[in-house]
């Protein structure tokens, strides 16, 4: 049984033909790049790690955070406010 797999026939081959037609390099522009761009776009639009996990159908939140954790804003004022409120309750 030779020939292309169903995935190649339905997606990969048309994808690479499109890249070739646009004169874009194949290297670094594989089909998985769409998934990555989608995830980063969700994060930029304010999606939580749990929402991105669900959208990408990751098996565990650790997979999502391992791959995309550095894309979340580390200076989120909502988080800072939550932390400050938590410490304020501890002081009281």
C-alpha cells in the first residue's frame, strides 16, 4: 500500500502547494503553525490557560502551560489585585 496518507491528501499537500504559490518557505511554515497562531491569538485576546487547553484539546493543562506559558502577560493587574487582596486578608 503506497501513496499519500489521507491527511497528506486532504491537508498537507494543498497546504504546501499554497505556500509554494505564495513563494513562502516550507521550512517553519508547516500546518502546525496554524494551531500555534490560533493559540497565541486566543491568549492575546484574553483567554485563560483552561480555555486554551480546551480549544486545543490538550490532554493536560501542563501541556498548554509548557508550550504557551510565556505568552501570558506576567503583569496582569487582575492577578496583582487578587494577590494583594489575599495578603490583605492574611494581615487582617
